[in-house]
C-alpha cells in the first residue's frame, strides 16, 4: 500500500507543480476556451491542462519502474503500453485544444491509442459467459478498443463544470483501486503488485494534483488533452484487471471477483455513461449527430434545478462515490450489508439532489 500511496503523491505533486507552466504555455499558443452558447463560464479560460496531468502520470510510472515492488510488472510491457497510449491520446487532445479537430479525426486518433495499448498487451483475454468464454484475439482486440472509446467519450461528455471530470474520475479511480488492491491481496497474498493498482493510484494523483487549479473558479481547464487522457487511463486499468486473469488457473471462487470489472465499470462510470447515453438518444431524436454539443447534460440540469456551481459538482461527486464504492466493496462483503449501505447512500444523494434549492443565479462564472 505504501508504494501505491507514494506513486499517488508523486503524480499529484508533479501535476500540481507543472499546471501553472502549462497554463502560461496555453495562453501563449492560443489554447483558450472561448465563451460559447453551450458553455456556462463567462470569460475565456486556458485549457490543455491534460498536458500537466500526463506529466504527473508519466513521472509516477517511471518511478514505479524503479521500485523493487513493481519493477517486474514492466517486464511484460503492459505499463509501457499504457504510457504509450496515454502519450498518443494526450498529444491528440493537445492538437484539439489548439486547433479544434473534427469529431471523426479525434475518434480515429482515440482508436489508434487504444490499438497501441492492445499491441503492448493491454487487452481483454476472456469474457465470462456461462463460466469463462475465450473469444478470438481479433474479437477481443475490437472489444478492447470499443471499451476505451466509450470510456474516453463518456468522460469527455461529463467534462462540463469546474472540477467535475477530474473529481468524478478521481473518485471512480479510487473505487477501482480499492477493488484491484483487495482482489490482488486476496488472490495473491505473496505478490500483490498489480498494473491496474499502479495505474489507478497514479491516475488518482493526477486528478488530485489538478483539482486545486480546476475547481470553481477554475484557472485552467483540462481540455480534451485531459478528459481523453483520464478516460483512457481508467479504461486501461479496467481492461488490465481482466487481462491478468488466467481462466485455466483461477478457481471457481476467484472467477466471480476476477471478472467483476465487467460489471464494475458500469458503476464507476455510471454518471458519465448515463450522460453519454442520454445525449446520444436526445440528439438522435432531434435529427442531429450524437457528437454535436448541446446544453442539456446532467450538470446543466443540476444548475437548472437551482444548485450553485460548487454544490452541483459536489452532489455529482456523491452520486459517483455511491455507485463506484458501493459496487466495488460489494464484491468483498456480504450482499445484504452492501445493499443496506447502498440504499442509504442513494437516499442521501437523492436528498441532496432534490432537497431545498436556491433559485438559479444568472451571470455566474462556470466552467466548460
């Protein structure tokens, strides 16, 4: 645990310290978010904060490669594959933050980044269906790329208020870290080092290091360089857990928690996935392409309910934690305890969402 905490602190420190530099660079090269009709911020703000988050993650991963506890995990190449994919998608995001790429170009770039990770071994190796079903390598690679694309764009869709995406992904990654750590310590107590735990700990650090600069009122946005980066990193951790499982050697009691990540992503990404699904349905019914922006995301609806910017973000944090930690912990505690705790958490989140509200304030300074 101390090794993972150290990686978290390294990632957070590097991200926090480099973000002001990235902010100045963004201003100089014109990576500025203008005030658009769908936005809720009132003044142009620099973006491209994802570059600092990538630096934090990269330094943390390089640090992990020099640690005796984790260095053997680099022999298989998966951590380098995650870093390669992260570099590719961050570079794509930086290009978009500066030049505003079209949706098809970004989707193609995201697929290439996912393919690079799969090439280095970060891919699904099996899927549970009536036991354990092994699919062809080609199908599994396609599923891997699809998971990465969906996760990246779900996170991108939820990136709409100061601190929202960084906080939501940070909470989701924390829950996933708890799951991966408990899984590895329970199934492999002699060597509980894990690529997924390494990635999630570093990802949490990226988010924590960036939040002080990004929470309302934000001084910098993460931009697509950040939202696509943290989406890819979260997806890589989910895929890596399943990819580590050897179906031939796992016992029946281990298969259920080992393949729990196929359900857990729906929980840790509940908020972004719901927002993505609603946007696709809403825009399709209106005769528009699903990637065409509007002002009807969940965070917009929270503001319409009368929540302030900060309270809307914090309540969405609560919903994320409710689903993410509720499902993650449920894999290791009695079902009845998990259901009771989950019910109470949902009740609290609902009360916060629909409790006494203030009337919406006009002209307030919000984020992208």
